[in-house]
C-alpha cells in the first residue's frame, strides 16, 4: 500500500514539474515579446 502512495506522489511531482516548466516558458516568452 505504501508503494502505491509513493507512486502517486511521484506522479503528482512530475505533473507539478511540468506545470512549473510550462509557466516558466510562458513567462519567459511573455517577457521576451514585451522587451522587443
């Protein structure tokens, strides 16, 4: 049972990481387009 909980946590972590990367990319693009 503990392994399952661990797997779910890992999955959530990966999702959060993807979200974070996506947000970072969006912000970077926004900033780049704003300065040009």
